[in-house]
C-alpha cells in the first residue's frame, strides 16, 4: 500500500495527526490521492535524493521525474504539490492531502456538478 493511501485511509477514518504519536477525531472526508500522487510520494520515500529535491524545489522534482518516469498530475494536483513547503515527507503528504480535501470542499460550495465528477473520477481510479 502506498504512503498516500495510508495517509488517506487514516484521515478518512477521521484521524488527525496532532503530534508524533497522538491522533484526534475530525469529520471524515472522501478525498483520496490519485495513482500519480501515490507514485510521487512512493518515489520520495524510496529515494532520499528525490525526497530532498521534492521538499526543496517541488517544481524541479516534477520536471526531473524519478527513475526515468514523469508524474502526470492534474492542474489542481500540480498546484498543490508545488505550493507545499515543509521539512519532512510525512508533513508533505499530510499537507498535500489537506489541500486536496479543501479543494474538494470548495468544489462542493461552488460547483456541485464538478463535485459529482470528482467523486466519479475518484471511484473510477480505485
């Protein structure tokens, strides 16, 4: 199971990381990470060089790719990945998921039809 899936499942069960080992309940969210975001996070876990590049310069990390492969991200995913500024991959993944959950929440407020498409796409990729 990829790191993004683990974080997504943990957060979708209503868990939130408060400290290194503490969790507290929050309302569940249906957001999950795409296959390409899971690949991105997996590459960062496996490769210390790629992880350092991703944390220091996400734009360069996405442009470079990992092990000869590119990450095909949606515009929303790209914007989220390139705007995260944290020091650890765990914090990176958690912030990325929060940002995508917020984007999904904004879709509910501003475009109910887009949210239906988002949920359909989420189910189709599982």
